[in-house]
C-alpha cells in the first residue's frame, strides 16, 4: 500500500489522480490533500477520501473547511498556508507526492518532497523550469524518484526506459497547436480568455490552457525536458500534431524512432507514474487506429507562436532567465484571464521583462525567489503603463 499526498487535488491533474486512485484502493491510500481556495470541491474530496491531512493554502478557506468538516469528517487534521503544504509534502509516512499545484506556488512543496526523498510525480512543470539544476540535484542527493506526468515527458520517459542518453540524437515534443492554430494571425489580438481556454484536445486548468494557446507551454516543456533528461535544448525539437495521439518521440543514433501513443487522457501518464515500473488499468478510452486513420504534423510558425522563441532565448541566456520568463508569463496570463490585457500582449510583456531584469546564476533558492519577485513586479509595472 502506497501512501500519497496530492498537492493541488482540486485541479484538473488532482481530480484525474483521485480518479485513478479510486479504482485501485488496494494499492494506494490518500494521506493528504491540498487546495488553494476551491472550498466546495475540496470539502467533497475530504469527505469522500478521508485523508489524514487536508491543507488549504488560503488561511480563511482553511478555517471555513475546519468548521464544515467538524461533523462530516472529524478525524481529518486541517492545516493552512505554505507551512501546511510543506508539512504534507515531507511527511515521513508518505511514499508518493503528486506535484499538481499550478505555477510558482508549487515550487517550495515540490522541492520539499524531493528533499524528503519521495517519489515525486511531477505535473508542476513551472517548479522545474524555475529551479532546474537545484531541483535535479535535490532529487539526486536525496534518492528521490522523479517521474514526469506531463504527457510529453511521460511519453519520453517511457520511450527511454533503460536507454543510455548518449544514444539519443533528438527528442521530439509534440504540440496540439492549441485553439488558435488556424486563426488568421491578425485576429489573435481580439481573442478572449474563454476562447483561449477552449482547448481542442485536452481539458486542463485555465493557466496551462492559455499557455497552450500561446505555445509558452511547449517552451516551458523544452526547458523541462532538458533538465529531466539531461539533454541539450538544441536537440529538443517541437512538432505540431493536432490530433494529440503521439505524445512525443525519441530518435536514436541508429535511426530508430520510438513514440508513445494513446488517446489524450491524463489518467494514462498519471497511472504510469503511480504504478511504475508496473502498469495498472485506467478507464481511458482505448486507441482505435482505424478511427484515427491518419496523423498530421506541421512546423510551429514563429510569428504565430513567439513565446516558443522566448523560451528558447531564456535557455540560451541561462542563469535565472527561465525564472524571469516564467514569472513574467504567469503575471501576463493572469492579467489576460482577468481581461486587463490582450492575448497578443502576453509575449510582448514577457520580452520586455526579460530585457529589463538582469539574470543571475540560479544556484540558490534565495536568488531564484528574488528574481521571480523582481520579474513579477516589473511585469505589473509594464502592464500598469499600458493603455488598453
Ligand atoms: P488547475 O488550475 O486545474 O489546478 C491547480 C491546483 O493548484 C488546484 O488544486 C489549486 O487549488 C492549486 N493551487 C493554485 N494556486 C495555488 C496556490 N497559490 N497555493 C496552493 N495551491 C494552489 O491546474 P492543472 O491544469 O491541474 O495543472 C496543474 C499543473 O500541472 C500545472 O503546472 C500544469 O502545467 C501541469 N500540467 C497539467 C496538465 C493538465 O492536463 N491539466 C497537463 C500537463 C501538465
Ligand atoms: Mg504537456
């Protein structure tokens, strides 16, 4: 029986994780759940899964939860804030931690899980983008197991298995192209948050949905892949594959290309991460090759997806450039979702922040958090000076 903490249980990845776990109660037990402010969904999850700990990052919500759970599930211990998140990420009795908080908010608890030597199921790509080397060193030094849950990285992980990375010539990340793949470029500036969040293939949280529409998601994934697989970013290619059936490919020196296929359903990589090196059942729809019939691939146009180039630029600059890129993106996406800037302002703001904030060597958490803060403030300043 493996004991599990789910960081971000009310989100899209969190809900899918609970779905997989619910079908395998003989193998997995929910030790702790965490959420930010979604009290209603979290309350239901606590009543259904009876975790030992329930953490709400928002202190007011935690008090309300405590009140409501008194009758329904009095044995659940309620914790609050970052301290609560850290506590359940490093609990001695926990084996696996699903890192599914969105954005930089997930960095500290995800790092804590690695430091405590857990199996870290990594969905929170922003944590790795921000802390790259520090995170990978922490995993290594503490004998943690790191299993990528992001579908592309999970696919690569499956295709690499025992291979030596020196035998790899390229990694090919597939991208759906998002909802605006065929939109005339001059119409992009009028796209609304609702349109941006309507992903054609995946049902995801709002932030990653916007990232998919700008393709910053793929940019973050190039950074993520370079750390996870210790591979130079120049050998990581991006291919648009609108059907989202091939989740990524690995090309080897000898000309062999291995790919992982499946219907777009996050329960597949989640189940793989939970059961690895075994495999367990999921309720994901089986792949019907006759139904698919053919697969399409195309190149990502640079003028449609400038965020992809910005991410590659950040990798080239090194140091805290990826921290700055990520922070500026989080602020810009949030402002877009709140209808304060246009869709096409997102890359412009990120580019300005990257040129205004000087990058530093990203070897300590203090430097990473400081540059994250500086970039966020600069992004807000730039937005404040913009006229809509
Ligand atoms: P989501 O918005 O649906 O859920 C986010 C979760 O994080 C929620 O439980 C929320 O309560 C929690 N959270 C948000 N802000 C917080 C804060 N400040 N403190 C503590 N908790 C906070 O997001 P999602 O789509 O589930 O994505 C989660 C992560 O997984 C992201 O990093 C995303 O890039 C990655 N990911 C998601 C998918 C997907 O299919 N959804 C696929 C690949 C990778
Ligand atoms: Mg992905």
